[in-house]
C-alpha cells in the first residue's frame, strides 16, 4: 500500500469513529433527558415584605444630584481639542 491509500483509510476510520462517538453521546443524552420526571412537591411561599421594606428604607436616603442625560458644560465650548492636533 502506498502512503495516499494509508492516509485515506486512516481518515475514513477516524471519521467513522468520530461519527460513532457523536451518535453514542447523542443517544445517551436523549435517554437521560427522557428519564427526568418532575414531582408535584409543595413549594413554600417566600415572604418578600421584609425585603421590600428594607429596600425602601435604603433607597429613601438617596438623593438625585444630577439629571440624565448630563448637560454639556457651556464653559468648555469653543476650546480646541488637544487630541485632534496630530
């Protein structure tokens, strides 16, 4: 056998092994996904009133010190850009 036919056979074997392993992984993942079942468990309701009260107490102390969008300062208008003079 020459080198080309050995390379062709090796690449075909590699392709078959890779395709077979992907198919095997795909079939395993499908069987595991189908065996998962949900149970009807009773869930406890989480009370968030205390969290709401804490958030209101934290946010009530904040003060808005600027408006959005930020206005363009007029004292810098008319100045040349030092980075554009290259």
